[in-house]
């Protein structure tokens, strides 16, 4: 056994040109399969992230007949399974004027503190507000800019009075179209609001659709409607199904099968060498070990090199997330290695007829 294994390694060393060529060919096929799968999976992941950034994981609950939603009941959802953030939100279009800007009818958005988690905004001080991107561009506001709302309107709407500071600029369109041109102020967790905004884990969507009305106090005469923030459409496709159903997930298996077939071709072209070993008295088991050693070394080294190349290429050239690229590359490489080694083992068991192969040689 030791002699057969050593003979296989020496054959690869002495036939360095062919060995390196075969390893490079295997690495190229594996790297191509890895990059193809990683690029496809990255597109699915990015589409999902864009969907979530646009509000794909938000549910909006409102009462029928323009009845307000009880704020404490809305905030009670925070402890429900699958709920990541909750905020009671009210939007008042053109409700206040900005001091120093005559005839400016400013939309005012008031919401409980949970809205900061929805928007990805850090904690605000009592005198700080969040300006929408549209309003910040219109009035040339940045973080640290000062403004003041009309005192009468601010008192009526429960907004902070006095000089306010822009604590952050965010896309308030995530809450609603009306809020996209507003100024957001944090309101106390009491009273009523226009609606209840809930950020959820997508896998709990159906359960929360059914549970939220009961928590908000739906009765036989008062109904609560729960809707997705984004309407159904191309963005609402199930990313998990798209990820699991991608055809390129089998690229590693295809590459492994192709590598095995290439080695079958190599074994056929080297049948004279196998016959020569038999004529020199090498038993069948010894010849099998020689052929297994040659094939396994080429396949293992080529696969490892291909996985490294594919992962690096996917991250550098396409900007794929490194963790995703590495995970998919290792999976594809493992599948390709198992399948190609299986074919190498199978073809290694075959020894051509000695006399006929010697004549061909």
C-alpha cells in the first residue's frame, strides 16, 4: 500500500506539466461554479434588503371610521413574539408654521420613541426633532440646524415648544407618503394616535396580522385594519423561497460531475500506463491505489484552490458579503469534492485489458 501511494505521488511530480494543468482546470471549473452561485445569491439578498429598507417588514394598524388608536394598547405589542419595534404615529399635514418662514405650512409628525428604531435614528434629546430628507433639502437644514414651530400650533398638537434642533435627517417616507415632507417630534406614550406601526420578523407576518386587531381592542362595532406598509407587488416576493429555489445552488454539483468526467477522460488516455503496471506484476489493488492517489490529489488541490479563487473573486469583483460568499463557497466546494471523488473512486476501480492496452501504448 505504501509503495502504491508513493508511486501515485511520484507520477504527479514527474508529470508536473500535466498535473498543474489538471489542477488549474479543476480550480477554474470550481471557481466558476462558486462565483455563479454567490453572485446569484447576492442579488437575492440585496433585493431583500432593499425591500426591507423600503418598509417591507412594517405593518400599519388603523381603526375603522378614522377612529384613533389607543397609544398604550399599541405599545403593548412590544412584548409580542415576532415584534421588533412599535411606534404610535400621527401625521398632521400643513399643521404648523415655521417661525421666520412666512406662509410655510409644515407637516408635523408625532410618534412615540419606538419610531427611532423604525427609522434607524439614534436617541434624541427633548428639544431635538428629525427632519425629513425633502424638508432638509428645501430649507438647507443639516444636523444641528435650529428651527421653531408656531407656539399655538405646537401646543395644540403636543409638539415641543421653543427653539428646536435638528437631531437627525431621515427618510420619513418610510412611515407614509404624507410624512415624507414632515418634521418628526417624539410624543409621550399616552393618548391616541392615527395608527400603530409595527416592525416584524417576516416569518411572523401572518400570525401578527391576526393578533394585532385583538390587542388594539377590536370589537363588534369597531374594526382594526392591519396592512403591509408596502403593497403587494414584485418587491413582496418571498426572498427565502427565491434563495432556496435558485438554480445555481446546484452549480457545485455540476462542477463536481464535470471534474469527474474530465478525470474519466484522463484515465482513458492513460490506460496504457495502467496496463504497463499490470505487466510488471502490480496487482489490481495496487493499481487501484495508484489511480486513486493521482486522481484524489488533483481533485482535492484543485477544489481547494477553486474555492479560494471563487470566494475572493466574488467578494472583490461583485462586492458580495464575505460571510455569504464564504458560506456558499464552502458548501459548493464540499458538494463538488464529494461528487468528483466518487467518480474518481469509481473510474479507479477499472483496469483495461492488459494486452489490448499495451498494443495501444
